[in-house]
């Protein structure tokens, strides 16, 4: 009796399937998950995914319709067609939801224009053809995020080991920033194909650093499971023990061994894989070999073109191969049942046959499929296999041109590198390529730079310099690129490279050389100080103006603004160049670059409300342009800081979390510090501690890569350690050392703004705890620091705050302290320092007998500070008022409820749900937070309100009447 081709029911894999279904259920409840399934060839990865999709379809609960999109990676050589599997995913999504829904999900013309390059038919004719596309990774994320808001989107990407360079770069980018709500992603790869040089390896390393990624390793079947599989495949008795031993528990090999029936077992694994193929006729084998040269799938019309058989003979040969279960009918063509078979059959081809068949593939695809993205890449691979290097070179040039217009810098970089490898083996390479070898190296370096791969960018720049002795423009570009990469990787200012590049360009009148010279002078100005930096910046601006290049001018003006604000410590004067830059007509990415500097400068000037308005405007602009992930992330961070500064914490936290989620791992340290600072001031110490613990590796990596960030983290730790200024509590062990660290930052910070924040924090530490006589010297140091600050911008307000705190900590008379606090223009300070200033004034008024004014101030601080995201100061205000006995009578009941009133808005939400009787997981689902975060909030609430358990907390909440 004939054996079945495959098991009708999956054997084993229950735990693996449950893991996938758990991830699916998480996505269904609003927590996106990614699952990576790995296993050796033939182990059953595809079968597991198929079973998962079948089971997932049965779990639909009606709340969100299920949409499944599958992207199959295809082996088109080491480079491949850009975004091959992603195109297939997008087309499935398009088919599932329709054109209008896909456009609506894209949200902006820029995203639609980006997606239209890969999904023909979705472009909106009303938008016009001149809409500039955005970033492709951003477009994919926006689409998935929007579609998954009211649908459960499941994306499957099979066989990552064959993924093209552009897809791998995209996956690496998306690895740790999975956006969406009802979203589940599953990807598979063959683990035995991934050696240390495989391009998937660094992507897997990135995934391994992401805790949100779920990993499944599919193991081999046990002997009992092999017996169960054999029983399904064949009704007659088989030597199961021999089959289990010979197959090694690999399901595909079990199927092939069962198919042999009474025929003897082959001697090698290769013979086993080829067993079905070996039983075909000569014409059948020849046809299957022709298919194998085309990869896993071959369209019928392509097979007709490359086969030497006539139509009738070919039909018979294909039918024979299908009947023998070597290949399957697959859409408009045929596919091998398993990749192991395709690989083994291709290896059977004679060298002359391989050359002949691959040449036919290349010739047919070049004449018939030249507009197909898959064909464009495949043509070059077929010419290489056919050993025609000149034709392969020409096809690679065409593929490079296509990739450069298709949002795929990874593919462009690899294609450029291939051209450099073939260069010396091809006649008239420069004429064929339309460029030079050094320019190709420069293009590759720039592409790797755009991808964040500084090591490969540096290698490409060095290789270009080695072959570029006589082209001043290209050599200058390579020198500048090397400078940038060395600075990024080693934090070393290789100034000589820039000076050498300037010398090459100084006498040139070529407009391209003048623009490059301006850019190089801007680079030089960043690393210089004083008169030299000012001279370089001025020349960069002048040359860009003469050249009429808005982009170079915007960069030069922005750097000049930074220079004036930092080097000259003159933020008011720095406004003029940044406002000039902002008025230029720029592309979205450069507009965002200028906007970040503009928003930051407004905050330095204490113009926080203006910073918020400008930040919101430009963040919306970045979203519309499809660049929220890149430039928009920097704007989101600056906007979050401005929102916290004006007392809009919920919005600030939203943008901060967005920036954290979308930024690259190496850039997250600053965002984490901002979020941690908010939790400290908002009296959420437990949440802050949990955040720091969960992100410790990222923080340590950030500080190692940027040692100058140590000072900023010292300020953060000091802020978190503060107690109420004027409280007079003894200083805790270790706080003196921390205070001295912050004082050192105040004196030596490279950025005046960081130095000022350090001084503010140091002054509050001095006022909130008693360090004994050693504090006298510290106060002297602080006064000396503020004496050096200029009398412009927000600096006088910062200095007045520090002096008032120093006066407070020194035990000065109440009248002197009152005068110091009243002299302060607190509107130029962030909201938490404004409330602290009010607290300091109230403390002095109490000592002077001004109790009514003090009571009014403290009541205002208590009511406003919690809303402003500074609940810690609200608690301090309530403590001070209670200590001074300020609120009596009806106000006494208010102070009785003040412990609950001083909770953060989020904590009051959690307490209300506790009062409803909800558990931590239920609270997490209601508020879209994890059960662990809910537990941290509950613990903090119990401690703050003095409740011993959840029931007591609920009773206190009910009694408060809030």
C-alpha cells in the first residue's frame, strides 16, 4: 500500500504550539508579541506555523477580525530582491482589508507613497505623483500599528535564512520597537544554515537582546513520536526502530524513509533526500534539475523558456515529478516539497548544465521580467552562476539603480560592494557602471552609515581611500565619511582627515565641491571651540549661501546656533541662526533636525510653552512625512521634556514612551533618564526603581558608549534621593559622595545647561539634608559657580534659585530667605523647580510669622503640584503644612484626605480599581499596563496612605469621598 506524502496530523509539538497560541492570545488582548521559531531543516517549522494559524482562526472572539499575512523568503542569492517577503505581506494585507482601508491605515500621503512602491494599486491619485516618500520601516510600522487597532493582525515570515539584505535590515530595526495593539508576528529560520558569517546572525543577536521576543526551538521527535508518525503514514508494519535511528527524529526524513517501502535504506542522507528524484525518468530528472536552478518556486512560463523539452514532453515530465511528490503545483508554477530536495537536486547538475540553464534563466528574465523586483536581482545571480562576469556586472548595475530608488540602503550597500569585487574582472567597468570605483566605495559607506553600521561604513571608506589617489571631490567625501565613522565608533576627533579634505576642495569652483566644503567646515566647527569654531562655522554658512544650497546652509546655521548656545553660553543670541534655518525650504528629515535644535533652545531660554507648541507642530509634520521613527523620535524626546517642564505629565509620558520605543537601543539612555526623572518628581519611586532595574543593561551600555552621560545620571540619582528642602534630616550614607559628584558636574560640565541643572540639584540636596560643616565649603563652591553664569536668558533665574537654596541651607534669617525667594523669576524654571521655590518661600514665611500667606501657598502647591506631575512636592507641601499646624477647622478634613489627594493621577486610578476589588492582572488589563507595574503601584499606594492591606486601602478611598 502506498504511503501518504505527509502526516495528516502534526506529531508532538504541543508545547511549541501552546507558546505560539499564548503569544496570539496576548496580541488579542492588546499586547503585541513576536515569536521566532528555529530548527534544523526538515524539523517541521512550516507545519507548526500552519497548525498555529489553523488553531488561531478557531480562537476568534469577534472583537477584532483576524487578518493573516504571510511573507515567504526566497533564495535569490546572498543579496536578493529588496523586501521580497515584506512585499508579499503587504499584498496579503491589501487583499484582506482592501485599498481604502489600507490607505486609511497608512494615514499620510508620504506613507502611502512609500507603500505604493511595493504594493502597486494603493497610490491615491488625488495626492499627485510628486509626494515625497518617507522611511520604509516607518511606513510598515505605521501600517501595522493602525491596522491592528481594530483588527488582530498576524504576520508570518518564513525562512529568514533566505531573507534579502533589505528585509534583514528592516527586521533589525523593528526588532525592539514592535508597534501595534492586536498584533502577533511569527518568523521561522533554519538554524543549521546560520554560521558566524551569515547575514542573519547580527539580526538574531539584536533579537536576543530584546526581552519581548519569544523564542521557540523545535527539537527532534522522540522514538515514540516517530512510531506515531509512521503509523499515520503507512498502514503496514514498518521497522520503526530502524526508521527512528536512521531519520534522527526529523519528520521530513521519516516521511522519505517510509516512502521507500520495501526498497533498501540508502547509505547517505543525500541519497535519501534524492530518492524520489532518482526514481524519475531521464526527462523527469532533467526537468526537476531545471526547476532547481530557479529556486524553490518556478513559474510555468519560465520553465518552458529554460527547458530543452517540447511542450508535450515537458507536461509529462512535470506530471511525473508531481506524482512522485518531488514537486507540487503552486499557483502559476511549481514548488519543491522541501528545500532539502531543491538543494540536493541543484547539486546534481553538471557544471556545463549549470552554466547553460542559468544562462537561459538570465536571458529569459532579462527579456520578459525586467520590471519585476525579484527578477532584477535574480538576473545578476543567474549570470554569476553561469560564470558570465560581464553580464553579471551589468545586471548588478541595474539592480543597484533599482534599489537606490526603492528605500533599501542595505541592498544598495551590498550591490555596490559586489560591483567593487567584480570591478577588476570586467572590461570598461567605469563606463558600464557610469561611476568610478572610489565613488562606489563612497556610496557603500554612506549606505552602511544610514543603516547605523559604522564598522562597515568605515571599512568601505578606507577601501575607497586606498583606490582614490586623483579624484579630489570623491577623496574629500571619503575623508569626511571616515571622520564621521571614526568619531561615531571611537569618539575620536580625527581632525586631520577634515583638514586634508578642505585642502583638496579649497580651490575648486565645482558647485558640488563648494557644498561639500561647507559640510566639512560644519563638521570641523562641531569639534572645535572658541575663535576657531566660530571661524569655521561662519565660513560654512557663507559658502553654503554662495552655493545656494539650503540643506548645507541649514546644517551650518544649526551648528552655529549650538556653538553660540554652548561655547558662548548665549542662548538669546543663538536664536537668530536657528530661526534663519527654520525659515528655509527643507526636506522633512532636515526640517526635523532643525526643529529639535529649535525646541531645545527655547527650553534653555525658559520659553517652555513655545517649545511645546513648536514641538507639537514639528512632530505632527514628521508623522505626516513618514519619519517618526528617525528624526521624529528626537522631536518626541524634546517635546516630552518640554511637556514635563510646563506641567503636562500625561502628554509628556506619552511622547517619552514613544521616543523610547522607537529610538535605537544606543539612544535610549537619555529617554530612560527623562522618564525616571518624571517618576522621581511624581513620587513614584517604586515605578522608577522597577524601570531602572529592567533597563539596567541599556543604561550601562549607554554610559559606556558615552562616558559624558555619567554626570547626567548622577543628577538623576541625586534628584531621586531628595527629601523636603528645609526638612533638616540627616544625610544618608553615600549621599555626600553623590552630592560631590553633582557639584563636580556643576563646575565642569561641557554643556552650560547640564551644569546649571547640576547646580540646582546640588543646592536642593544641601537644603534637604544636613551634612555638617563640610556643607559650608560646598555652598562656597556653588556660589562661585553661579557667579560665572551670564546675566542673560534663563541663567539669572537659575542662579537666583541656587542662591535662595544656599541661603536656606545655611540657616539664614527668615527675612533674608524671603527676600531671596521673592527675587526669583520662577517662570523661567521648569514646573517642579517653580513649586519647590514656592515651598521654600512658604517655609521662610512660616518662620517669619506669615502663616496665612504660607498656608495659601502650600494649599496651592498641594492642589497644583500633583496635577503637574510633581506629586512629591505636593506631599512635601502637605507635610510642611501639617507640621506647622496651618490647616485647621474645615481645612483639617482636607489635610486628613491629603495623603490620597497627593497620590499621582495614575495611583488614584489604581486605587479606585483596588476599591472595586480588581486584582493586579485585572488592573493591568484595564489600564494597559503589565501586572508587575500594577503591583508596583499598589505597593507604593499602600505605603503612601498608610494602609496595611488592599481592603484597608479601599476603605480609606471610600471614606475620602474623592
